[in-house]
């Protein structure tokens, strides 16, 4: 039965661990025609001792079993052996953060999760699947491609696409994606497209510019837009939105209020003409709890979901979702007066122990972290970067940390090295650090 189910789901390889499952599998495997390759081990220890790593290549691996089997030993083994640099994404922490924000919402307020830019670096489909399970209302991505990827991964939640162009219209319809209409030009071209296809009442989202000056209709365009929408009927307005420029910043609270006022005006104009209700939304993560009065009908949760409180109020207990880890490739003693790395910029003052880490700027470890700006965690202590960050490697000074060995794990960011601190050191924001981790770095998903 198990076997039939998994082969139907496209599982190509099945590894059974434990004496009971092994006997079931051997009995059943004879009766199933299109079956995955099967191997069995009597225990986790047996697997770790005998399994070869070469059997895994370009595959997703699902580890599932009762606690007694200690499968976390297998995930550690895989992480260590397969990828030297990994970003661990803790989906349980993400759900915790989701709930932390939901506490601020009225029972009727809907929630849209921002999963643009590969879910702020954390991986779109995996994150979206968990959010869908927890019954949020909407997802939003920046570009059509990102939405298509979610649909292909089986995500069925409504998806808003923020930055559409004509090249993306086909994909919109084919994959049931809902564009944000932000200018009269994009309105016109989408209208013509829908008309050509004979489509009526296609769901769209109308964005107004209330001060960001990025995308959106001006408030004084609301009336004409409403008339067009009503008369042509090719689109139906699912929601109306705007974006706050500084919801995290108390100094900008006055401006936030102005933005909300302009937004309300635009919504009222549309509402008067359209005679049907639509969702109104303006608050992002910081807006959700700094401005609970501006929830309207929905909020858009972004960075907070991934464990960063952009307002730094310390009122929210969030858990870091992403941990970026690497390992030490080599350790050497370098004499006083020598230098480390390109251009001799890392000058060694006293005889030092220098460790070479398997991460560089091609992985998203910014060159700005060079020459002491960045620190990594080794055996729970901080070790500064020495010299310039290289493309694939970075050297750190571990002189003050005892017992470090080659192969040891190093934390780049996570619980011990908060992303906020790292961002500050490099003069940037957590958003940039998170979304810079390159696709070369494997994502490993953890659920507790
Ligand atoms: C990215 C984005 C958000 C989320 O912002 P956070 O600060 O990450 O919560 C909300 N709305 C729009 C339009 C966005 O582009």
C-alpha cells in the first residue's frame, strides 16, 4: 500500500529503515508493477554505515519517521557530506512567526504572504506549501516566472503578481495568476489582450501610488480608471493596494498617515463606481503591529515571516528561519608580518591561526564583509574575516578559539549571528543579505 502510494506520487527511490518496514516492502514489492527502486536497512546505524552517498544526485530527499529512528542523524550526515555550504530553512520557526503576526490581526483581516525573490531567499515552493497548509489567503510574487514556478509545484492559493509586462500576459492566464495593474498603459494592454482572448472579469489588483513613487496610479487617476473598469468589464477588481515607504520608522508616522489618507480616497472613488466590494490593503510586516489601525481588509507579511523584525521594536518574539552554514577547508599558522588573501590586505600582526571557509562572494557572502567587517561563528565564538573575501572562499582568524579542526562547521548567520547584525556591519539591510544567498547554496528544509 505504502509502495503503491509513493510510486503514484512519482517517488523514484525508496529507502526503508527498520526491521518491520523491511519485511513489508519485500513482500509487497513483487506485486507492484511500476515501482521505485527499493533498498532496506535494519536500523539508522546500519544505513549510516553501509549507504553510499553517490546514490543521491539532483534529488529531493524526504526524511520521515518516528523519533526513535533518529533520522536527524541522517540529515546531518547528508548536509555534511553533500553540501559544504548550506542554508537551513526552519519551517517550524516560520510558522511560529506567522502566528506571532496573526495575533495582531482582527479575525476578519486576511493575510497575504510575500514570497517574491525566492521567498526572500528561503525557497518559494517549500515555503508556499507550508503557508498554504496554514490557510493564509493570498501569495504575492514580483514577476510572472515566480508565479509559474509556484503553480508548477502544485500551489493552488491565489497569487498576485506585482510587476507584469506584456510578455507575461500569456503566463498569467495559463497559470491562473492575478496581475497588479499599476498604470493606464498596463491597463490598456491587458484589456486588449483579454478582449482578444474573449475573456471577461479577469481578477486583477489595482495599485495606487501614495508616496513611494515606484509603481501605481496617481490618486487623481482613480475616477477615469474606475469608469474604464466598469464599462469594459474585462477585469474584476479583487483588491486595491498601496505600499508604505516607512512603516517601521516612527519619524515617518506622519507620512504614513498621509499615505493612508490618500489610499482611502482612491478606494472610495473606485468603490463608488464599481458597486462591488474588493479587498483593501496597505500594511507590510512593520505596518501590521506598528499601525494595527491600518489593517483594512488584508495585510502583506514579508520579512517578518522570515524572522526579521524590521522595526526592531523587540516587542515581537520572532525566530530566525534561515541559517547559513559552511565548513572549514584548511587551517594554517601564519607568521607575523605575512599577509592573507588577494592584494595582501589582511596583514597578520602576531602569529595567527587562519581558517579557510568554503563560502565566497559567489555564494552571496558580500565582499563588504572583508577585512574584519564580517565575523563568523566557530565553536560558539566569533572569528573575524581577515583579508578580502574571495569568489569561493573566505579566511577568518581563529587564533583565540581553541580546538578548532578542519571540517568544523561555521555559522555565517542564524541564531548565533543575527542577520540584523551582519547587515549593520556591512551598511545594508537584512533584506539584501537574505536575498543575496546564491542559488548555488543548497537549501535544506527542517520541520521539528
Ligand atoms: C516586499 C513588499 C511587501 C513586504 O514588505 P516587508 O517589509 O518585507 O514586510 C509588502 N508590499 C509590497 C508591495 C512589497 O513589495
